[in-house]
C-alpha cells in the first residue's frame, strides 16, 4: 500500500513539475493616447523649428538656400562646379566644422572640434552631418541649418547641446579618400 501511494505521489509530482512556463503579462503597455500625444508633440516641435529656420532663410538675402531631400537646408560658401566626385559608402573624408545655435551663438568652434576623419555611413555622427557630407565635393564649404531631429534630437549631446536644439553648422570638406 505504501509503495502504491509513493508511486502515485511520484507520478503526480512528475506530471505537475513538467508544466511549460507561461508568458507573463507586461507591467505597463503603451496606449494609443500616449503614442498619439507624443506624435502631436513632436510634430509641434518640428513645425516650430522649421518656422524659425524659414524666418532665417527669408531674412538672409545674400545666400541662396537649397532644401535637401532629407529635410534640412544649406547654402554654399565655396562651391566646386567642375568637380563631380562626392563621397559614397565606405569612403573616408577629412573635414572641419563648427556647431552654432540658429541665433549664431557658438556651441563648438572649429578649433574645439578640430579636423575629423570619418568613414561614410560606417561610424557614428549625427544624421544631418552624415547626409550633408554626402552632398559635398572636395574643397567645398557649406553652411547647413539642421532641425533638431537631424542634429542631436531629444537627448542632446549630454554636454553643451540640450534637448530639441536645431543647429547651424559650417562644414569644409578637405579631402575624400575613395575606397577601392
């Protein structure tokens, strides 16, 4: 009798111990209302920044601004008409740049940043500068106006650039080393 009872207890233990794990419910989940309010807030920030940039462009009668396909604006200080080579994926570029607020206050000077070497699309650099470098030819100097989502966005750079700060940057592309 005791053997049978032990056998039944053993079988019951084996049956209930081999239960498959159940997925736990998430502690919190995003709701449609949070997502839509976040979307509306970001759209309002973008609209405000773009309006500010458009006012700058309208008041600057000396330069001809070009709108990029990516959603930032730029004009040439030095343009190379006869050259057609722009950097492509994997090419190394050497360049200098500065970062200013849209009001023209210096955030990082060329001297602070120094000359940079960058492998196109293979290293971390903020979105606007990455896309802007691909538009340039060797020896050109271009001034860019970046909305914050093309600059350092929501997080900033954890130093001098805060959250949602649109930037102005003058970039000189010194050299393109074509990848073989």
